[in-house]
């Protein structure tokens, strides 16, 4: 089946908003095995919209519309399609009741134009809108299929994923749907991870294996088409087992969660606490951890020791380490260890992480941009320091250093270090 | 003039990327007074691309293409247009030289396909590519105008803004261009700012005045069309003067910079330093400041005192403030003051900011979500504490609290507090 996606809205043509709907639908249709040949954007103008429908019918057998289902006179998609097909529009009572009771419930006067959101092209199947008012439309006429979805993404997406996809599967006779497992990795770069899995990625057919990198995290998606999740699990198992075997030291979750939320979860389960001593990351690790609701129970706090005075006074780093011609300096294994041990003691926590390094843009203490030391101190255990050479710009180095320190803590929490 | 934007690329139809180019160009064309009636996306297929050109010619007089100018066999836009127009393609020598010397300079073997990036449709004006290799094309044939731009936004945007816009202005005879001044505000919400300026916004015609809010900052853009910047300045002056008069206490910059970069700039100019004591913001203020290159010279460091133990030990907040039935508690004016004074002393800085509050999702110490105290301590001056009631979710409250503390410091640095 060939599809054309038609987005209706003058605000798109004025460049006021980006047509993210087209991307979402293209991806969703591809997963259903439907090819998208064109995406079109047209304004809120009935004549031009009808012309677009005429053209799209000549080159596709499925027309997916977004936008133009709202209450105003500018919302013309339903009317244009009805006029093109020579059909009437009809009221969808359940939607009308929903709209009326919503107005009544909020003590608002019912505005007549809202009635428009309950209209269907004659003969269309209604599509439920769980996040808004306008009802969706699905109908097939003379071998062409029409799917009318609302414009706001928060209404469009659930309608497409639920009733829309169900209707399309019926059309295509497709009984399979896409099942994916997301594997999340830390402490390893995308290229090295890809190298580790390269034969699996090359030989892949079913399931498919793809790697993604963003925001300092690497994800592997393993996907297959299956009738249900039990069948999917059977089809995915061999690939998952092999990936787990090869990457065990870096695989921190089999769902789409960040390393910081995994770490907070493990700390909570183990009733243990952490504190931080940050230099080059400048509070980023702290910021990542405290973004997680509930982190207050496991995070004692931290010191952002940007100056040597702060390192000395707040963390007890000896001045001999920081100053003098032969001192190892602020960016060193010794200072990283002293920072972690200092905050462990001050915060009375079970773990303490430290990060000190050169984020750039310029070198510091004669040390190269990207040189970073990550320390981990624990009560009653020797302190560990990892020396890293990270790449990227200032923000990239800071983010990688922050994520790397969280990976070190994850190793400790899972008995890997 | 009526335009159609044609994005070429199968990756768009597969939903792998979002067509942000269409939005950028729609906006840019609107500013040039050119109406966009359609946006079309078509894959890397010559026959379909030629069909799209034929159709677009029937409904527009300017066709703006993005994508398909690269080196591979899938990059077909130039070839398709040449075939449609019955013209040859010709080599653009300066681009060819640029590509060859780039390869030579990097010691790489020249790959023949790269030659394709130097090709022009016969008779086209070349458009300079400052951020990539592929040359742009602009030509007019039989009353239809064709503008061919690269697909990657970082190449497309500067080419459109520079040579593309110049070519279009020549076409339309437009001698005016849009001049804008961005006014940046802190310490005031978008709705209150809009209310302050509502009569100016309502009566606006030329210049136009628009407010935007994102990431905890509010921006007002004042724009006019003018022949040159001197004329623009004359046309904008009255509106700017009136806005400045009404909003003087919140207007921290007349260019698009963040409050943290303004604060770092002022600290650098005044050779003064700051330190931080953060509770509910969890390191966010520190993270914002240290994102600015050069902040190391003015930022001494900070303490993220999430636990009361950290507040007491690292900042010297008296236990009587934190514990006991009649104590004001961690979220209080007294604690905010003690935190700021504690870190001022520890870091030996000129200024110290503190933030303590309830970010949510749940209330704390019987205090409501959104209650935040911001403290400012300075050497030899009384400490000031502001009590705020902020709205939003956890991340929104944290961000607003962080920006608000930076606003407080800006006030101090500019003699407003």
C-alpha cells in the first residue's frame, strides 16, 4: 500500500510550527509495512485542499491527514473531503455528549462551533480521541482509504497508535506488530559497542539490531515483528542473550532509562547514600541525580570545588597536592582520590564520587583538554580512581565525564567494581 | 510571488528525520514577503521528483528545493531539474578547486563522486556554501524561479540567509529586510511582562512587538522592515525607549544571551567572584554558570546541601534552624540567609547565592510545592532573602528558581539591589 501524508494548516506554511507529525506518521506507517511516497503541506483553504486530495488520490491509495478537525471555520479537512466525495457530514453522538458534558462540568457556556468537532464524513468510522475533543475519521471509498487525524501532536499520536493503527492493520491484513527491546549502555562509546556487535548487526535480518547515541548514552534497539509479546520474546531471545554475554559490564538496563535514574533506583533499593565532589563537571552530576524525584533519600549533597581554596577548605584536599612546582595539581589521580574521600567524610555517605579534569576550551595546568579523573570512595574500602581521555567540545566532555562517574557508581552498586 | 518548498530525501519519508528546513524556509520567505502555498516532500527518485517539479510549476512561480545536492548517486535534485528543463549540467570551477584542495589538505584520496557537488544546472547562478561542499543553484527559466539548497540545516541556513536571500530580493525588487532587536528579561514572567506592554503590543503595526518564553527566560522581539540598520534603528527607537522605560528592572540584555552569561560577563568586568549554596536546585545554578567558558575566573564553587548534615557541616547552618519543633526548617528565610553567608565565608568570594525550597512533586516540612527562598550575601553588606511562590512541575520550579537566583545577582551587579 502506498500512502501520502497531508498536513493541513496555514501555521505550517508560515513557518510558525514544525511538521513533526509527518515524521511520526512516516515512521509509524513504515513499521506497519506501508510505504510513504509523498508528504504534502497545504493551508486552511478548501479549494486548494480539494485539489491536494484529487492529486494524492492519483498517486496513493492511503491518504493520512493531520489538522483541520478543530472547532473553527478554518478547520476544513472534514468539509473538504465530504465535498470531494459528494457526501454529507453527520453528527457522532458519543463525541457530542462528551463535549457537552465537558462544558457543563466546567460551568462554561457551550459554544456552538464546538459541535464541529463531533462531525464525521458520512459513513466514516469514528476514531477515539483520549486527549482532546475532535473525533477522528476513517473511511474507504472506491479503493482509496482516508484517515483523518487531529493536528496537535498530543491528540494525533495516541489516536494514530490506537484506533488508527487498528484500522490500518485491518486494511492491510497485517497481524504482526513491531516489538522492541531497548538495551541501555554506559561506560562504552557507540563505536566500540558497535564493533563489539558488528557481526550481529551485519548478519541481522530478524530481529534487527540498531545502535543509537545521544546525550552521553548509548542505546541498542533489538526489534522483531510478531503476533504477540510471547512470540516476540521467543524471536528476540537468542540475540538478546548473545548481546548480554558480550556487553555484560556495560549493560545497565533493558528499558529506556537513564544511568542516573538506574543509580538512584539501586541506591534506594540498597538503602545506601552518595555524595559528590565535582570540579570540571561543575554541578552536572548533582543536577542529573536531583532531577530524579525521590533522589533526596539517597543523595546527601555535594561540593562543586571549582577553586583550589574550595577543594582545600570544603574537601580537605592537602595544599601540597594542589600548589607547588612538583605538586600533581588539581587535575590528578591524587586530587581525585582526596576529593572523593573528603566529601565521603563530610557528608557521611556510603559512596562518594569525584570528577576533576580539563573540559576546555583551553588546556589547564599543562594538561590536555579531555583529561578527566573519576574517583570513587566507599566506607571501609580502598578508593578507586579512573583516568580518562574524553573527546568532544566543552559540553560534550562535561556530559561524558558526568555519565562516566555515574557508570562507576553503577559498577560499585552491582558488585562489578 | 507564490512559492512551493520541495524537500527531497527518502530519509524524510521513512520518518528518520524531521523536516525542520521547511519551517525555516517558510519563515524566511514570509519575512521577504513571499507566500508559501505548499510544502512537498518526495524521495530520492528521479521520475517522481520530475513529476513534483512539473506540478509545482503549475501552482507556484518560485520552487525552493532542499536536499539532493550531495556526492552520491541518490543525490538527484540537480539532475532531475536539468532533465526537466532540457539543460546540461556544468562544472563550477571554484567549488571544484575548493573540494580538491580540501582533499589534498587532509591527505585524503580524491573520490570522483565528490565532483558532483561542484555541478550547476546550465546557466544557474552559484550560491556559496560556507559550511559544506555542495554549491547551491539559482536560476530563472520562462518566468519560474528555482532555488536549490543543500539538505543539512547547517549548510542550508547560511546559504539561504546569504546568497539565497540576496538573489530572492533581486527577484522581488524588495529593498527592505527585517531588522530585529531581542530584549531579554529575567525576574518577571511572560504574562506579567505582556500585561506591562499590552497597549504597545495591541497597537503595534510597525515595529511589531512579540513576546516569547522558554527555558525560564522571557524574550521580546521588536522588528521592523528597513533598507539598512540606520533606518531600522530610527524606526525602532521610540518603541525600544518606551519598553526600556517600563521594564528597566528586568531588562538584562538587548541581545540574545542567557542571564547566566550576562552575570559571568559582569563579574568578569568587575573582577568579582561568586559562590553558591544550592538545595532544591541541586546543582543547576552551578551547572548553568560553569557552562559558560571563562566562568572559572569568577566562580569559586558551591555546595549542594541536599541533606541537613551538609547544610550544617559545609555551610555552618546552625542546627537550631534545621531541627526541632519550633525551628524554621531547611526551607526558610533564616536557612537561606545562613546558607549564603556560610558559603560566602568558605569560598572567600565577593557574592554568594543560596536557593532552598520545595521543588516537589510532594510538599516538604509541611511547606507547599513551589515555595522557594533565594538568598544573596555580599562582603560587608546585609544579606538579602527573597521569598517566592513558583509554579510548574519539578523541573520547571527548579529552573525558575535557578534563573531567579541569577537575576538577584544581576540586580546586585548593576546596582539595582
